[in-house]
């Protein structure tokens, strides 16, 4: 798994955009062009990091993408790495996801994070989290106020 640089994000944007449109994050609800544009702007400015998992066959083939950002709890002043978005283009071996998450943990430690946080309702990711000793008992609750 590697973190993309802005020029790489630009080159791969159509593939990244496909993932965002195919399966938006739990926190978003209905996607729109403004949200997609905001993600691109954040990724190019470094406000959000884009990570890719890939397989090198005859050419590079993306397996999945992860978008991360840093969050600071304003009351305890602890920094966390938030996995904002996770997408798999095809079924990937669970051991590859575990290896990728361990890489993110190393990265988070170098950035003085106390933990990694993520939102998911994907059973495979919940199982991986359990295997890695993650706390999966917490629920993320939203109330849609626009309807």
C-alpha cells in the first residue's frame, strides 16, 4: 500500500472517482458533485491522504483505496488517524488488508497519533478489525435532518 502524491492523484482521479460514486462513505448519504469536488480539492492540498493497494501484473492494477485524515479530539487533545473511506475494486485477500492496516498504524505512530478510527458496515472489515484487536462495539449514529 502506498500514499499517493498530488500528481498521482490527478492521474488516477477517474478510478478514484469511480469508487467514490460506486460506494460513498457512511457519513455522506447521497453523493453530489460538490462532495466529489471537495474530496479532490482536499486530496490535492494534502488535507486528506489517498492510499492505494495494488497488484503488479502486466501493469499496475488497483485493488482498493483508502482515504485518511487526522482528527484531534478537542477535549482530550489526542490526535487520531481517521480512515474516512475504504473501497475494494475486487475481492482482496484478507491478509493484504491486514498488512495495509498495519502499514497505516506505523504511519499514524510517526505522526503522533494515539489511535486509528474508522467507520464501516462492511462485514469483512469488521472481521479484520476483530482479528487486529480493534474495538468494534461502538456505534456511529446519524440522524438525517434534511428530510
